[in-house]
C-alpha cells in the first residue's frame, strides 16, 4: 500500500517576471524548486547551490514541522533595450504532512529558520552587459 504525502510550499514575494520559481520532480520522490530540494521519502529539505556543483546541504526535516527559508538574489533583466538589476528577497515556507492543513504556517512557529542573505551591494561591481 502506498502512503500519500502532501508537500505544501508557501512562497511569498513579488514575481515581477512571472514564473521565476520553477518546480520539478527530478527523481522518484524528490522535488526541486528554486534553490531547494525535498526528498519525500525521508521528508528532508536541502539547499542546492547551483553555482558550486556541490552535494546539497541538508537544512532539516519537514516531517510534521515546518522550515522557513529566507534569501535574497539579483537577476540581470533585459527589457525595452536596457539592462537593469532586479533585486529580490524571498521567503519560502515548507512542510510535509499526511493530512493537508492550510493554516499550518499560521498556527505554529517554524522549527528551523534558514537565512542566506548575500551582500548584493558588493557582488558584481563593474559588471557590464
């Protein structure tokens, strides 16, 4: 008998470009979204650094507890014949539950708060398109 696992991902923030955060099932029982990977078998959330190519870094368990991840980023956007920087701050809340609860992020504090804020003011000085 197969156990159905619900994975709730609650993303906050502006999505000016539309559909920037991509979701994909990359392997059996593994979901990847933006900078994160969730293994539904062991209900573990990991940070995936696409630039380094290193093994995903385990943040913690999502088994009936939720994790809040906050990070910032910057994207180069070409629009109306001009390049500009789009800065963003993202908050992602995630949990794995056997029964869906829409209020889970409002009724309890996160078990883990993971932050990854870059000093974006110093990154890319002198960048030219």
